[in-house]
C-alpha cells in the first residue's frame, strides 16, 4: 500500500558520486541529487570545478565533497571513492557522467572511419567505456556491503544507439557502455542494485547569452534542430531529472534499460 505523503524522490541517507560533475550536465545532476537529500561527492578531472559545485551544494544546506580523479585511471578512481566514502559514508548512488573525448580533448567530428588515425580511438574508449567500468568495479562491492541496494546510472549517447557518421569510435564506446550496463544489471540485481543508462542527443552549449544567440541563429544549427520533435537542444536539468528518478525508490523495479532523453531526436521501441 502506498504511504500518503511519502516522497519517492527523497534520497536522504544516501551518498552519491557523480563523475564529471564539475560542469554541464554533471553539475546539474549533482545539484538535483543534493536538492533531494543525497550527500554528493562531486568528481571532476579539474578539482577547482568540482569544488565550486560542492560549494554550491553546501551553500543551500546540502552535504558535499569534491574529489579529483581521472576515471580512465583505476587507481585514481579507487582513491576518489575512498575519499568520498570517508567524507560522506558508503556510496550507494553512482552516476557515470564523465565522457565525450576525455578530460583534456574537445569533442569534434573525426574523419571518415577508414581515414581516422587509430591512435585517436583510445581517448573515446578510455573515458566512455573503461571509465564507466572502472567506477562500477570500485563501487559495486561497497554497495553490496552497505546492504542498502544501490543505483548506477550511466550517461550514454544516441550516437551509440543509432550510429552517427564521423563519430564511429565515440559511438562504439557509448554502445559498449550501454551493453556493459545491461550485463552488470543482470549480475548485480540480486543485491538490489539497479543499473540503467540515459541516452542523450545534443545538449545546448554553455555560452554567454549573446554568443549563444548567434550560435542558435546559425543555419547549420537550425537544420540540426529540425530533426528534433521538441525543437531545442537539451539542458542539464533535462538530464538531471531522469537521473534523479533512476536513483530514487520510484525506480526500484527498473534495471538494464536505456532511456533516451533527446527531445524526440529518435524514439525508443
């Protein structure tokens, strides 16, 4: 029987770690989890970015700590989880948000696959696939030991669901992460741990208002937006809302799924 007045999104008593949480969607996710009661470890490759978001959380009365780590490096991930656990208690919510082209490279379209330099492939796989695996490998034993169940949410991409030209390595890495999520869901489910993915299309770039206005007026951007049922790019709050739900008790019987949050760029069937 449902208890009247119970907030199914309440994360009080939980501790979360959000990778790539120092900016963009990661920042939005960290803030949303904290606003619903979770203590949040904000991870970023750049510690100053993570600390700025942790301070935002502390400013509205939430509990947060900043942890630096390169998710591509297993020892770095382990140290970050150890620090987060020491500060906040057992980490039972994990959002694998770090991605794109890695911590130092900008995302951009590659040449056609057969013309691309194979030396470029690892920068996509290291963050988008191995980074997710590193974090889950560290997080799951602690979730099991805590005995509270657990939630793992991994940000993937419509590039991995649909394929995108000149993004083959990135698409492959994101598709790999989605497949990993499904397999991990089957292994971890008996411990009450759910594992799901959120598939994104293009998010609105973080720019000053004047620069953003000029960007949105570009004919190429208008053409791109014409492919969206809801004619705008995504915002951090769009991503954060789905991650919040998947981390909550409201999603306790949902696992192994990939949810497109993409303005109708593509439909799931």
